[in-house]
C-alpha cells in the first residue's frame, strides 16, 4: 500500500462505484501545506459518504509534526466520526502518541463496525491506552489487535487493553503483542523489556479465555519456559482454534517440550514460527517430530495419538553456538504439505506396510475389515492384499470375529441368560423359604396334638369312677398325694 502526503490521490477512487476494497495511506511529517490540508478535509468528507469499503486506513506519523498539521488532523478526525466504510485502522510511527489518539477518540468510540486496530512502533502507553477503553469495550465486532514494537506498552497497558476487550465481548481472532527492538538474537541481551512475566501471565490468561483466537504472535523477552508452558495448556485444550503461532523469547527446551506434549491433543495448529530462543537443542525438536511424524519404530498407539494438522515449524534465530542441527531444522520445516486426513492415511499406510504380516495387535473389529481391505488394496495393490490375507497371524482378525448380526443376537441372548439366572436364584430362595415354613408347621402341629392328648388323660382320670379298692390307692394329679377319692376330688377342685 502506498503511503502519501497528498490526500487528493484517493478522492477519485472514493467516488467510484466499485465492489473492490480500497486502502488509504497517509503520511504526516513536519508542517502540512495549505493544499494538502484542504485535500485532507475533502478526503474526510469523501470517506464519510463513500459506498466503497476501505479495508485499511493507514496513518503514519513522524515525531516532527507541528501544530498546524495536528490542527488539520484534528478536523479530519471530527469529520470521519460515524463513518462505517473503514474496516481497520493502523497507527504507525514514533509521532503517534496521546494527542493523536485524542483526535481519533470520538471516531473510535462511536464506531461499532471496525474490525481491526494496529499500533506499530508508537508511543502508546498506559495513559493513552486508557483512551481506548470505551472503544474496545463497546465494539463486539473487533477481530484483530496488533500491539507491535511499542516501547511504552507495559504490564498496566496490556491489562487495560485486554480487560476492555473482554468486557466488550468481541470474538478476537488475531492477537499480536511484541516488545520493541526485539528482532534479532542480539536483542536477547539487555533489559527484560517493558512487558514483564506478570504481563505475560495476563496475556496467557486472556488467550485461555478467548477460544476464538486463530493467529497469535508473542515476541517478548519475558516469554520464558513458564510462559510457554501456560500457552501450551491452551494449545492442548479441546476448544483451541489456533492455527498459526509465532513465539519469540527466552524459552528453551522445557518450553518446546510442553508444546510437543500439547500437540498430542491439538487438532488446529498448522504452523509454528520460533524466533529468538535460548539453548534450544535437538532434544526438544525431536519430541515435536515424534508427535507430528512417524518412522519405522513408531507404534500403532503412537500413530493414533499423533498430531496430523501441524505442517511446519520454522526456527529463525538462535544465538551461537547453534544447538539445533540443520537436518532437524529441515525435518521440522517439512513435516507435511497435505491436509490432516491425508496425513493420517499416509502415517497409517506407512505403518501397515511395514507390519502387514501381523496386524492382530491393532485389535480391529469385524466392522473395520471391509475398510481395511479396501485401504490396503488402494494403497498397496493386489500384492499387499495377498500379503495381508495369506498371513496366519491375521486370520483371527479377518475371519474369526462374528458378524454384526451374530453380535447383535449374542447380546440379546446374554441379556436373557442373565435374566434367567436371576429368576432361578429367586426360585431357589422361595423354595428354601417354603421348606422352612413346612418344617415350622409340622413342629406346631406336633406340639398341638401333644397338648390335646395330655388334656384328655387328665379329664379321664378325674371323672372316671374308680373301684373302691383302686380309689384308696390313687394319687392326686395336682399334689401327688394319696388318699380316698373324696379327698382327691376336693384337691382337684
């Protein structure tokens, strides 16, 4: 995009009736001429009324801008208030500070359609970031936030901006936060930058609460192994949608090992760019290759748990001596160039072709057999299919498994058998209970019949007339005393 001092260059394009998007770039330096000042106001009016979509309005300031230029820019900012044609705004240069943001504050605050805002190499700091809170908390359509190389952005600025975005409920898709003057490996030496580890924790917490993020670029001296570990927790989450990750900091093998572990469950990441790092060696890079690629020693379980979306990892800068070999760098750069499903198929075939005489350990079931035979025929042809079915080790998985119909009936029969066993146990318990009742009834009957017999004996003994010679020798049934019958009868009474 061309950045010009002459706003009149865009007037004709804004009046055209075209569906093509337009990009506007303005450069402010020194004192603006009267002609350019008038054109700037005309451009503002044209932006307000145009039917064309302005994809980006790029405003670049040098730090030598005078008050005449600022007066013209202030009028420009007032005229474009309410303009809905602008999709994104870029503010660039060391001349962008508190005063420039004030000129655009009302335009930003009243704008609810702006999808991106970028501050690059500016004097944005805590006080000027406070001017953005109303805009950030009131625009739910914001998708891109870029804070790159702003030396005044510190932990407080980061917290102010990210908190406002969270309150606004925007579904941010791109987040770029970079320390100023942190491009080459020589920048690892020196101060820790304006963003400390506390700011890194604020950023990673925001990322974990923003599942809509797709592209993330974090280049900070304070991004150490701990910060990368927190970032890895997000990458390994089931809701992660991040497809491109750029990181640069003071992390090393421990941080990359965490990323390798997160890749086992990640299904979205395609590219990782690693800029500055410390003591990054082949060991951590091997861990990533083991997750993302396969070799002759890779097990079936590892293939099923491997990452199939990651295509490449670029290692850009390292302080000497270089600890990552060139072969490893090339392997990371060329992990795959196809989509996830073809990548998985390629891994599976590479493994099956090496172990096709014995696939019993895969524990494939009967419903998988048609797909397996078709896959082997497609990838290896008739020869591979013959090797598969002619091996004795594959007979159990190819021919011994029951059909789906038999499996269905077997489950029904197992259910019936379980119910029969339950009923049989209940019947057995009922039988034992009945036997006990029968025994108790017999015992009660015996006791009852014995009592009746004793009562009849007593009655017969008392009321039956006794012979005179016998009566004198009878004993009382109560007290067992002997004597005449009259005395015994009296005792009985």
